[in-house]
C-alpha cells in the first residue's frame, strides 16, 4: 500500500499563512516552512510528498499578477520538494500537484477545452523542469477539467498521473459525476490511479471506493479530511482526532484502497497512523470484473449480453437529408440538437453522430455538435471515415465514447487504434477488408480475427470492442441476411464479444421496410445481438425489440416492456382528452391575456421547455415570437419563465439535475430576461420585484467564484437586485457596499477552509455597525453548524441559496 502525505493548506494556515497572498509565492519566500512540514511527513511514513503547487496554474496565478511566472514558480517549488527527498536518502517520490483552475469549460462555461489543456501544460512543464517523479491531479469537481489536466500530463510526459475527484454526501461531484463514471472515464484515458480526496471524512469514502473496486483496472486512492470543518475559538478546525481517523484505515483498505493519505485537517501524526495500519494488512488485488462500459460526464452505460438490446439512434447523418445538409453547410448545428432530443424521447439509449458531407470543415462541425450534445448527457457513437474527425470528437467528449468504426484498412486501421487507445474509447470492429468485401461468415471470421489480434497490440481487450455483423441488403442478395446472423452467433458464443448491426441496411430497396427490419432484429437478438443502429421512431421495430428482449430474458421482471406500453396508453389517453377538451370545453384560465389562449399557451410552453432544457441558442427567438404573437412580457415571466426555473430547482434538489444543467437553465433564463426587461412597463408590481438588494462576494483570500456566480445568476432570475463584488474581497469593502446600496442581504462564499474565518469577521462587523441586513453563507467547506456559530444562515447550494434569500427578504431583520 502506497502512503501519501497529509494536508498542506490547513498546515500552512497554522504557520500564519497571511490571507490574500499567493500561497505559492509566500512559500518560495520562506521555503523552510514547507520543507520542514514535508520532512515531517516523510518521517511519519509517507512514500510520496506533494509539491506545494495546488493553485500554481496560469488562471489562479493571474489573480495575483503572476501568470507570466507559471513555469518558474512550479519548477522552483518542485525543486524545494526534491531537496527534501534527497536529504532523506532519496527513497521517496515527489508528486507534481495539480488542481482546479476555478473556471468552467464550454458548454457549461466560457473556456474552450484546448485552452484548459494548454493552461495545464504550462504547469506541467514547470513541474517536469523541477524533477517531479509523478503527477497527481486532485480535488477535481468537473470530469472535463480532470480530463484536460490528465491529457496535459500525458502529452508532455510519460510519467504516471494519479487523479482524484471530490465527491459530496450524495456521492456525486459538484458537476454530477458518480464514482464509477469518474473511474471508467479516467482509467480509460490513462490515469495510473484514480480515487477521491477532500469533501468528506473517511467514512463516506468507504462506499465510494467499494463502488469503484469492481470496475477498477488501476489502484484506488483515498485522501480524506479529518472530518468536516467547524469554527472553534474563532478558528476553523477539523473535529476528527488521530485515533478516530485511524479506525477507518482498515475498512478503506478492505473496500479496495491501494493508496492512502490525508487531506484537510490531517497532520504528520495522521500519516504515522496510516503507515502503521497499512503495514499490518495487504491491499485487495486489482481484479476487475469484465465489463464494457461507456460514459457521459454524469453516468455510465454497461453493454452486456444480459442487458436489454441497445438502440443507437441513426438520424444524425446528413446523407440523403437536404435540409440538414443545408444547415451544416451554413455552419448551423442547432437542428441536430432537436434530432437528438427526438431520438432520446423515442427510446434511443445512444446516438450515432455523423456529419460527413462534402464542402464543410468536418472537424469543426463535429466538435461543435459534440460540445452541444454533451449538455443532453447522452452516450454517443462517433461516426466518421476520417481519423482526424474522430480524434477531434474524442478529445472534447467528456466521457468514454464508442467509435464507428475500424475496418481492416492499413495504415488507417493502426491510426484509428492509436487514437482510440489515447482517448480510452471503445470501438466498433468492422469486418471489412480494403481489398475484399467479405460475404460469407467464414470470410468475416478471418477479418475479425486479424483485427482483434492487431487490437491486442494496442492493449485492447475483447470487452473494449463491439463487432459489426456487416448487414447487406436483402434486395440484392438474400443469402447475406443469414450470413450476418451466423456471424452474430459466432461472435456472441465463440468469441464472447458484443455485436452491432446497421439495421436499416437489410431492407434497403424493399417495400414495407419496417416489417423486414423488425423481423431481422428479432432474429438477430435471438442469435446474441447486443446493439442496433436504427431509427427509434420506427414504432414497429421498437415494439419488436422490447418483445424479443422480454422473451430472451433480457428484460428483468418485464419492466421495460410494461413501462413502454403503459406510457403509450397514457400518451393516447392524453391526446384523446386534449381533443375532447378543445372541442367541448372552454379554454383553461391562464395569465396570458391577449389573443387565442390555446395558441399562446403552446408558445409559452415552448419557452418553458427551452428554459427547462437549457436551450440557450433558441430562447431569444422563442421569446420574441411569443411577444410578436401578443404575449405580454410580464405574463411570460410570471406564467412560464419563473415556473420553469423553479422546476429546474426542483430537479436539482431531486438529484435529477446537477450543476451543469442548473448553469445552462439559469443562463437561458438570463438571456430571456435580458430581451424582455426593456419591454416591461413601469408598473408598481415590477418595481416591487427589484426592491431586494443583495451583496455577493467571495471572501478575502479565496479566489473561487463558480458557485457564487451561479447564485448571482439565479437570484437575478428571481427578481433580486444583485451587486456582485467578485472574489478575494475584504471585509471593509463588503460592509461599505452594503451600507452604500442599503442592502437587505449579504451573501458570502468560501471554498477553502483557510478563508472561512473571514466570514465570521464580516458577521461581527454587521452586528457591530448595526446594519439592517442579514447574512447568508455557503461554499464547499461551509456547514450549517458553522453558519449557526457565526450567526449566519446557510445555503447548501445555489438553489437552496435562492430559496433562503426569498425567505430572508420577507423576514424582519
């Protein structure tokens, strides 16, 4: 078992690290402080010590005007750590420490993925120059940012890179990624070890590691806090002592941990206990179950012969679609989003994405489509004959995708295998020889075996691939269908591999294609088919699939079959009720006051759905159309915008939505309001909505503002007058602003435990000056207990903060 070091930030706080200074620069000015701490960790039993470069990336250093010194700062801090190891005999390792920039990547934020990779490459370059032995990307809350950091390391160095994510009490990162999804994505991309750090104490991490263990092909890391922070005698403390902490070491190892250390609040004494405990036990061996798993940024999909047959939607393809071709030629990818949503609604578990057509830059179009579709959280198959297009898509896809496809066509085959290996993608193996079109099962077998043998040289296993049965059209050769079925059966039973077909090929050129497709699909499922690229709008095909899965024993307790037909009955009943209602009953009461209510209600519902699903590109045109058709702006806001954003909040509370969806919907709402505000009449009602002023700020010494910015955006959506002072704001500035603007509320954010005491200072200043305003606080390290101790109110997340602000704005101070 590898033993890491303990906390750096909370330890430096005890060494009187001043608030508001750049920690990395402060360390360089007095290196003895951090070197003494690192020596203590090594003496306590750490095999690995981290460089004190947690925030030494260009984005965070720019807050101190040090963005031009990234390489020098990282190199010099790595050298300090190497000196400590060398002074101890050189039998330990120095890990180059990399963490979050505090910025979000598109489509959730404004920073491009490649910009993020290049940002981290600067830090990696400096750490390499300082002589680090490995890299550790830690405390990540966004899987896409973790991917960017990992790729930066891989593209600059051959050194191993560990990655740890921070999960909350619901076992999700702030952006909604669960432990298994994070593990699959990161180990597939090349992380040498994966795990969790910070966020919680050791007990919740037992469950997180247990969930990862069955799927882990790499060692698992745990680096817990010494409990959750609280305020004591004006200082932030972590309540768990060494004895309490050490009780969890053996359970963590039993759960599957191979690498252990301590995060916030831990000291060399904690590490000594970990080292003692690990010497008495052996880690569980790394023996992952055999799984084929794809991931999005928030969830994973297991491909299995025991699971229902997966339908891959085929409609995102410009071939034969003149209107879609015209949109793509004009650089407009928005229609693809609607095609995707329709297929998901119709029952597709995955979507095949193909933008192949002449006259366009396929790389830029493909990346734009992938970026947009990633907001739908749907599993994707990247479909192109051009390796460069496939690589561009895989690079920005925030998970593990499936590539369609790899034929036996040198040197293209090797290029595609290399790309899939780099990005950890699964792929469809296409039994197609560049020199010959296999028509018999035996010919297909020969090509399949050659491709599998070649894939093994790139460290791929059978679970990493799906074999295409290569469907030919019946209208030209009736024998081909049976040859495909034989191929599927051989792959399934002899090779124990997953299989896929392009279903619609079988019926090309024939009448009543749906019945041919459905019948062939049923026979293919009987022969072991795993996946089918098909049109989910084909109701006959989908019903046949459900029945075949049921009979084959792939639909446990008939759940999918029953759910589908119950839903179909509900839809039909709704249609009947709607028809009856509009023909025999008066229109329902609705806030819209002009024109045809039924028509305008439909328009308003479109706006509601756009906000619910974060349709940023479409919202303004939809709102404008409503206004042009006679919908009053205030009615649109009250009747649709506010209910929509409230529904988003409910979905967030239910863990159906996560931070990315919340951000998208809030931004969409903001765009709608920006358009409507100039059109609103100056009514007393509207004036009343703008009366509550709230001051927002991230406290002094803290430069994290993602959460605070989202709170501000949501508050504006709900009619608050928000004055956002920014990050790293002094107490005096916050108090002065509250007085100047006669604010009713002050909202404070802090991500780091070291900056939380600033919240208490502000709370005391409010009371000392007798201000008529209330204080609400939040942030990753903040707890309800801490809020109570300093006399503030606690907002657990952005949605909770809005609810709290509404309550407080109606309460007397």
